[in-house]
């Protein structure tokens, strides 16, 4: 059996634009080469902060539920929504708690900071090391392909509609070259006071 | 690392390319080993147009984390005369194990030359492509550890591009990336050359949109795509960099372009 990170397959990508961020994921759930479901989203909204989780599906579910609990508790205690930066540190410390028996996930955080109004994205390894990126974050079994498409298509200061096209093309073309990802996609375009969620069809093979 | 010389020769002993060199006192059973392949990294790419073909490759040669040289060409002119390969109309690109690539080039070059001497006419790309497949399959059980791309012009003067696996399975294509950064470059090429996942706005209801039909790109656009593909690959792959070598095959011959890539 292969790595726990590539049993179920899946891909996720986040990008920064001008006063906006995008986060997108594929919808496949597999057991090695066999596709079990074509409706398994890997992006989870927690208020206005978005978390993308790829890797072992059981850990994706567990970790997403754990953060729903943790973010709810944060909001109740602090009486304010969590900022993407705080979310990033919460994810990091939560993963590091399992330093010697990690969750097999590669998380991605995306959102706009409500106090500063600045877009924020970051990624992590499975034990919580944060990758602060100014441009884009990729994760999942199609990460190599995503690095290629993002590096080729992304440019600074994209407007929301252009960012949507860029992130969608980057994801769709990347997952088409990965046998473990695909079967449609979810794309979130996050602006200061508007979030647009789109469902992409993509290749159904 | 992945070097052929895995076992360091102990105190001044001869540098055999075996994992274990003989020691002073042979004790008990010893297992010797020799791995005949090394991965020299790097990437290549080819795109064919209406009346030209472009092949490109970076010039870095690596073994493990070390750089052997910053200029080791992966592109070779096939069937030309003299050390400059004058009059060649076919280009072979090889990536993988550089020594096998060199040997393969040498064999194909000789064959294409012999063909011309014996038949009094240059070999067509289609024939050369099939012959290359046979050469590779001939070593089915001790393969040339390379991914080859062959480029030229077909008998109608259109750009022709053939891609191979190490044992000779081959196909004519519009574009192909090979080597270490193939997984990064290929989806980008799908999108920009074959217009994959691109649909014509307002050409149908809902999901019944029409696919944007791929058409041969002009040479300037293709050159830009090649450069973009490689500068992107250099950013994210450590085995790609140093220099970009491009060869453009037209009816007037082979044009060679070299430009610098990042050296970090």
C-alpha cells in the first residue's frame, strides 16, 4: 500500500488576487484506483475563513470536524470571528500536538483579514509547519501539476473574475493530468463583503 | 545518492564502480552490487507548428543534489555532416540517464547517415521515428534509461513531433514535456497549446458549451510558451535550470537559440 497521503487522492489550491482570494478543490474520493464518490468536497468554511484539506479522507473528515469545534469555541469565548492569521496558528499548533502520530492531511487556509482588509493564504505540512505564500498554495496528489499550472498562469493583482478564471484553469488542467484527482471542482472567490461559490463540472473520468 | 559510485573506495583503493570494493581481509560471504543507471535530471519539451517544430531542453546535469555541469546539451541534430551536423533536418532530445542518451543519439545519427549513403536521399522523420522505436525496443531487457522526443518536418512540410517511453512505445503529438519537470509543464501545455478546458463563451446552453478547437500556433507564440514553461519549472524544480537550449526546425534548416536560466 502506498503513502496515506495518496490512498484517496484529491487536490486543493489557493490564490491571492487584488483585494480578493480564491480557494478551490476537486471532488473525487477514491480507494487507490477505484473511485468511490464524485461528491467529496475538501474545502470547509468556518465563518469567513476557509480551510482546504487534502490527504487521507478519514483524517480530512476528522480534522474538519475538529476545527469546526475549535473555531466555534473560539468565537464563543472571544465573541468575535476568527481571523485567517489566528486560524493559521490554530491549525499549526493543533497539528503539532500530533507530532509523532500525525493526521495525514495537507491543509490550506484562505481568507480576508477583517481588521486589515488584506487577503491571506497559507499552507501547512502534516505536522503544522506553515508556508506563508504571497502568490499561491497547492496541496494534494496533483500538487506537482498545480505548481506547474499556477506558476504559469498566475499573475499579481488579479481582479475577482480574472482570479476565478485563473484558479479554475489551474485546477482543472492540473487534475486532468492526475489519475487520483478530478471529477469536478468547488471554487470559492472571497472578497471583502462577498463570497461566490461556484461548482465546476470538469472531466468526468 | 543515486550515483553510480555508491560505495566510496576505502583509503586509496582503486575507484571501482561497485558498491563494495575488495578489502584487505575477505571475511565470510559478501554481496557485490552495481547499479548501471543514474538519473541526471533536467527536462525537455517539444511543440509542433504548421511549418516548424520546436524542441527545447534545459542544460543542467545533476546527480542527486549535486550539479555536474551547467552546460550539458540534451538536444542533438541527427543525420548531419561533420562535427557541426550540417544539413541535418531532424532533432532528437533525450532526458533521463545522460550516458544512455548520448549512446542513443550516436546510434540514431549513424543509422540516419548510413540510410542517406545507401539510398541517396535523406531519411523521412516518420521512418526515423519508427527506427528509433525499434532501437529502443531492441534493448527491451536492458533499456536506454531515457525519454526521447524526436522533431522535424513531415513529407508535407508540416511540423512533426514524436514522443517515446524508454522501451520504444511512441506516438505523434502536437506537444510533449518529458523529464523531471514533465508533471509541472505538461498540464500547462495541455491548456495553452491544445486549449484543454477552454470553452467558447455563449456557444451553448449550460454544460453544452463548445470546446475551443486547437489550431497550430505561430512560431513567436510557441517560443514564448516554451520560455514561460521553463522559467516556471525552474522556480519549482531543483533539477531544472542554468540554461535553455532551443532548436527550431523549419524548411530552411535548424535554428539554435540559447538563453540563460536561473542558476540557483
